[in-house]
C-alpha cells in the first residue's frame, strides 16, 4: 500500500478520535461542576494605590482590582466553555493566599490601626467581588494564634468570605484558638433570625485545617493559593454522588472495583479536562490549569449520597460498619490514580449535613455514626470531619482535642484533612437540628466526648 494511503488513514483516525472526544459523555447528567475556583496571590502593595487614591480612575487601576478582573474573566470563560458542552457549573469562586500576607499587620493584630486596615481591605474586596458578581471568596488560612483570632471578623464581614486556620500536630495553642473562633462564630447573628449567620451556620465558612493541607484545593473553606504562586490558575471540584452510585453499581464488589472505577471515572472526567485546557489556552492573559479534584462529593438529590453509593458494594452492609475502611481505601487509591491532571483532596467527602444517608445513620437510635468513626475512615480516604453538628455548649477544650486528633492524623500520614463542626446554640447531644436550607439536611447532634 502506498504512503499516501497510510497518511490518509492516520489523518482519519486522528480526526475520528477528536470527534469521539467531543461527543457528550454518557455520565454527563449524573454530576455537576460544583466549583470552578480561580487562585490568585495578593500582596500588601496591591491595595496601596486604592487606599491612597484621590480619584476613581486610580481606584480602577489598582493591582488587586486588576487581578480580580482577570479572575472574573477566567471564571466566566470557563463557565461558558462547560455550558456550551452541556455541563452545569454551580458556583464560581476565588481563593487567595493567607489573608495575613495582605489584609492586615499580624504583628499588631488587635490594635485599632490594624483592625481598621483589615476592615477597610475586606470592604474593598467585598465591593469588588460584588462588582464582578463573584459570591464566594476564600481568604486563605490564618497562620498563627493572632491571625486565628481575626477569623470571626472575616466571616462576619461578608457572606462571600470564607477562611481557615492552619493547625500543626500537637499545637495546642492554635487548636484552642481555632476552637474559640468556632464557638464565637456560632454565636454570630444571634437575635437576628434573618441573618445569614443565625443558628450557628457561620461555621459553614470556617474550618481548622492541618498545616500539611496542600494548596489549590478547589473546595471551601480550606481553599488557598500558594504564597509563592504567580499569575492566575484554576481548578475544578465536582458534585458527583449520583455518578459514584452509578459506577459502583457496576462493580462486582471490591475485587473489580479498581478496574471498573478507574475506567468509568476517567471516561466521565476526560471531557472536563479537555475543556479546561482549551479555556487556559484561549485566554488573553497567562492562565494555568491545575487539574480536577476527583473527590467523591455528595448532593442532596435523590441517589446523591456517597455513603449510600458505597453501601451498594457487597462488602459494606452498612456504612460505618465492617467493610467500610476497605472500600474507602480502595476507592481513594483509585481516584487518586486516574490518568488525568489531579489536584486537591482527591478523597471521599463525608459531610454529615450534606449527605442524606450519613444523616440517617447519625439519627438512628442508637446512633450508627460517631465522630470517631468519621476520623477512622479519614485515615484512609480524607477529607476529615465535615459539617458535623455538635452541642452549642460544647467546651473549647473538647473542640480543641478534636482538632488535634485531625491534625495529628494528617501529619502522621501527610494527608490533607480539615475539621468543620457546627456548635448549635440551644441544642444538646441527641437533639435534632432544625435547618431550613436547600443546602443542608437535618441530623442528630453528635457527642464530641
């Protein structure tokens, strides 16, 4: 056969491959892009022009506004790219480096001048986010006890703001400071039922995170940009409980889970990677695509529970019981080895108030789910303790000990773990939560002891 024949055949195969890659994925309707998160590093000098400006033109040209403008254009471009191919993007988010590097003077934290700088810069940032219609912004982690003390003020400053606290293993002072911040945040909005913070819900936007947590996690509130990063980058997080259920239903137990999950999950995510790379390559300014957080993340929709999806495996008769660790380990190993660009937790997300099956297990009498079980499962899969309701009068010492358990486990195994608990004013162990939210389900309040 002639060289020309093989040339035409090869060209046809390449064209066919591109056409197949652009076809709708069979799993497309079973998951959503929970977040496209853009990461940007701020510096103190980014805000100087605005603070010293004497006219509106100078304010518009400030570095922090220019950075946010580019983030906005990137996020909108990504949203359009996914929407054009039939993927729903639920949220557009921005995450920065530690707020202590740009929003305040940590050395004088608590002074009137430092508090005024923080208040002014948060107001400037909030206004700019409003101008660009970005409703979610993580301000990075507090790095020490002084900065942890500022976290309640950040959460209170705007419903757009989230933040976290870095906790080293055995750092009792920082863990205690984080526990006190959690308790303070739980009381914000008291007396105002219309407040977005009422009922202890403010802790939805704050967590204690192990210091070994990697940067560029797209999920909040632990999201953070690296302090040495340059330019703008972005990553994806998913809501994929229904997809997990569908794929795991095809497995003949643990024996073929790794093969089936790897193949089917890769098929589902590959189009997202292609679209993301196209968004980055077509940008009018330098943009880096970081990857996809392949974590299994539940939804409150029917069949959206991750716990229920795992219970389809014959080795797991009831989530939290025998077989759960083996399944969690096998799933995590697999989703961390997909042949696509990965970033973030890449584990099992088990948020009690966002997973119907977990809330059901916790609500049984006696409860079939305890905090110790969730920590135990985190040892093989991540992501830590998430949206767990606890008594409003829980002591700071008890919460601090829980945070230290999390950070110790994370440090021992070099895992990205976090602790997000909701002390609920007026509620005690065993009582039922009373959330009236499309984003949370209700459950029994956990015992922390």
